[in-house]
């Protein structure tokens, strides 16, 4: 196994693809494509005449400079213009291609009206035919979008767990179609809650590949025994963090009234088979003095481990993450592209979105009378509404899309 001492972010390699949206969770399929989740935007749609709450794209290319993406047509995408505002919105999160099947966890918020809304739901869906058909966890099709009154523990992998833990899930990537895996387990990570002090606690469960759809088969990391070996428990109450990120990077109040606590400390974790190490990247959102999000640059950290459960050794830290040296950057949601790792394991591509300008949007939306004026000029059809929404977001936040740069590891 290699020892990684540090890394370099190559700002001279930054690529910004013509996209609108965020998230960009990725997995590497048996067909040698990367599947890419896009939330809250048009993705690669040209013209940007749809505003997806979530969508899935199939991407080819050896690196982002040659990348080409197409919409996975039968994925249960949601066009926000066709969705009720008074219903749960299921965002796309953890994604995994394994043995010809694709899994994904969808996350939804609670219905709170008197406080910031919190994440409470992780719904598991899957496809056995490359995305042509998608099924609920119980095998039924089409995918359902349970309303708040229909939501129950029986419908989901996780629902209304203590403090909303394990509502935002990341799945470990281990090579093409999960072929780098040797022990037969899928490993899934998620924050221990929605607030600072819990959202920075990273939890882990594992499950045999063939039992991924059986919630009863999940075993939670429960700390180490006296010999330093991991303990696993079927009881959620026995969970123990595999890593704790720094505090002070989760917002406590919101830029947008009635909005949610922004998700942060959602890691991307990928097995680097050439070096025999696990790589983790995660970011925290720069909190303003009033507790709102993105008041300053984000935190960025990279960690290395020799096992999926740690311990995790930090090899890089940015207390003010500024891609390209831009002090106005509000970089967000870093992801390691699982296909774009060099053969020797010493270089890989990091993907993120940039919410620079989001506070300007909030100021404009919260200005007295702004809502009435906007309503009077509202477009009269869904296509024009989506075009307006995407163009407005991109004009305020020009980096709100698929950004990538090369990372070089210092290995001994």
C-alpha cells in the first residue's frame, strides 16, 4: 500500500462544462460510462428549457476535457415545473453501479413551517437494465414519490431516524461496476443529523451486495474493539462515527425564508485501486456571522485510509477554498470522479459546483415587493419558466455547474 503525504490542486487545469445544477454524484458503469446525478437545474440540456429537481446523465470521455453527456431518458427525473410545491421533493444522492445493477438513494425534507426544514428521508431505487426501468426498494415499478402523509418507515431505507441521521447518503465507489471490491460488501456513509455537531459526524453502514434491498441486513459501524478491529451492529442505536469533520461549517439560519439547512459534510469516497488506499473529500460551507450559509469561502479537506472504516488521515486542508484563486468563490459539493483516476493512481479529477453569487440571489428575492413584481411578469408556460429560472441562476451564479480540476498526489 502506498503512503500519500499531500496533494496539489492544479488550478491551471480547471474545466467548466456548459451545465446548470449541482450535486454531481457519480458512479462508473459496466458499459464504461459515468452516471452523473444533477440536482436543481437543467444539467446539460441545450437549450436549458427544463428545470430538474433531479436528473441523471450518462457521460463518456477519458476526462472532463473530452466529456459528453446525454440524459438517461427513463430515469425518474422530476421537472420542477410539473411538481407541486406542497409535496416532498426527492433529491438525488448516493449512486452505485455494481454487478450490472444501479442503485440510488433519494433524499427528502420534512414539512416543517416554523423552523428550517431538515432532511428526514432516504429512499432506495434501482435499475437492472441500464436505466430503462427503475424500481422501488420493494421491486415495484414505476418509482413512487410518496407524499408526506404516505411516508413511513416501511417505504424507505431510513425515515425519521434520530436527528435525521443517515438521510443524506454517499456510496463508496470501487472501480468500474464495483470490480475493485474484494469482500462482497457495499459501504454507505451519511451524516449523523442536520445541525452542527451532528452533521459533521460521519456514520457508516455496510451490507452484502446481494442483500442491498433488505434493510434488515444493514450493519452499522459501532467503533473498534480492544484489538482495533471494527465492530458491526444491526442496531442503529449502536452507530459510532468513522470520522468527525470540523465544527463551525453548518449554517444555523437561512438565506431564504422557510428554506432548509444546506447539506454539508457530504463526502465523496473512492477506492484508489492502484495505490491500495481509500480517498475521501468533503467540504463545509462558510458560515456568516448571522449563521447563514456561504458568508465566506468553504472548507475543503482530503483524507486517506487503508480501510473503508478508517482511521482517516488528513493530507490536505483549505480553510478558504478558492478554485482559480477567486476570493468570491463559494465552492460546494466536491466529488472524486471514479472513472477519471490515472492508471498509476497518482492523479484524479475533482468535480464541484460554485455557488458564488447565491447571496445576491437571496438579497434580490428577499427585497420588499420583489415577489409581487416577479409574479406579475411570470412566464405563461413551463418551458419559458424553466428557461427564465436557469438563465437567472446562471446570471447570478456563473459557476453553478460542472467544474473540474486535476489533483496530483504526493506518494511515497
